């Protein structure tokens, strides 16, 4: 079902719940399509449109709040297994073709304040950071029910992209001025961009990607969030909130429970994907934070490779009445893992619809949109 922006915002702000929302957040891992085709999947199932997923059209606003580089990415090495490229920051990036969709850095450009100063101009404000054509299209799409989304660089993720996790964590203690200057620079730019953007369109959702945690917990604690990340978040959020923005969504895998309270104080009110393998339990989070925090995801993707009884147990627990009172988009906690039997996935979809009171899926209703991100074409082309 295609939701409109008003329906989605109402659900995620704990307003009147007319219907539950059941989505596929990320889609399949690389290679699962071949497994399913061998098991008799239709092309529409492989493309995810056969499952009648709910979605709200996500609309890019034409902003670029990240770095802008004159360097053209180029290929350094291309084999059957992987490809190594040089990106706009000068990093060597390695992508394993048959198992991944995102490349990983092999090195990082910032090891000192002087290194940062050479890159700093890429992050500073310039008028061409707003694509007027995309912004005008966003206004029209919003009037037709699309959810306008603006993105800012992660307060942890961007310094991590520049320095690497280990060096960043050391810098929090040994070189805090460097981290502060990085965040001040990207904050100066993002706030100027968002100020101009929000003069012309209401941004429905502010999005930030962090991925700051693993199974053992977050890489940063409340102290680092309070000192470094919270001031950066609030600079951006306070501008948009004052101009009608309702949702501030953070994306992070892993166990984020130790820093949820700190991020709520920084304006965040939606989190995903709430990963059960790392100990995240959406029911316990809901009991603790009630309507202060809306969520997306939370259903254990690994349970799909187990028995149908296990799938039913997981869904009955996660889809119980408390979780159906608003502020919840039901879906898997990340990409559908390889080894998931097609029959199990079909069962998961049909049982979930039944438990949520949704009509049985119909071959006449086709549609799917990845709910976890919005593609900003302007950001991709620079």
C-alpha cells in the first residue's frame, strides 16, 4: 500500500492509528535472488513487488550536506572478486562484488589537523549545494503525498569516514579540537543548507546515518554524544523543527541502548533498524521510552532461516497489541539474509499481515520502495 506523508507522520508521531505499516526496509542481500529463482520464485518476487509491501514515497530535496570534491572517482583494480576505487576523499575503497553492496575504506585521509585542513574546503558551504531543479520537484512530489527527506552527515560517521574508528576514538581524548572542528565545519554547512531549504519546502524527515554500534554496544558512550554529537544534531534539528519538521530519524545497527537517552535529548525521535542479534528488543524499548521514540524494523531477520514455528513466535511477540499503538513500522532489522527459504519468506509475509489485521496480499497489488533511505541524485553526482 502506498501511504501518503500525512498518514505516515500521523503514525510515527503516535497519532491516530488507522492501519499498521508492514514494510521491507532494505531488501535482499547479494545472491539471494539466485537462491530464490532456483526455488521457483517469480521475477516479481525477486524484485520484491509481489509482496504488497507498505511504503511511503521518499522525496529527496536536492541538498548536499556532505563533501564536494573535484576529484573524479577512478578504478585502481578490478578483478572477478572485487573492485578497488579511489574516491573523492582520496581513500582506496574495496568492494567485494558477490557479497556486498557497500565498499569499505582501505585507508583514511585524516591523521592530523593539517590533513583535515587540506580537506576542509570540500565540506564548507557554497550555493551550489542546493539543486534548484530537485528542490522544485520535491515541492510538487510533496503536494502529491511524498515524504520530503533531508540528510545530514553523521556526527560520528563522518569523522569516522575521515579518520577510521580507532583514530577517532583516540582523538576524542587526545585531540578533541580536531573532532570539534570537523563537526563545526559540517554543522556550519548543513545548517546553512537546511535554512535555505526549509524556506521553500517543509522537510518532513531529517535523516542521519551513523552505524555507531556492534553486538557489544556503541563505540561512543553518552559522554561523547553529549560533548561532540549532540550540539551538532541540535543545531540542525532546531532549525527544521521550528519550521514544521516532525521526524528526526537515526540509522544505526548494533546495540544502541546505552546511548538512546542521549540521542533523544539531541532531537532524535525515530530509530532503525533495532537489531535483535545485538540485543535490541523493540518491546522493551517501547516499554521504557513509550511515545518518545518511534521505530522501524526490529524483527529478527535470522529467524527466517529457522522453522515456521520460530517465525510465528517472533512475530506474535513483536506484533503484540502494545506495539500496534503507533510509532512502529514493522519490518526486518536489515537485509534479508542468504539462506532464507522462499517458502519461509512467503510465510513471514502472510503471517505478519494476518497478525497486523492487514488484508491478504493480492497479485493485483504490486509495489515496493526501500524504506530505509532516499537517493539524493544531486549528492551522488558531485
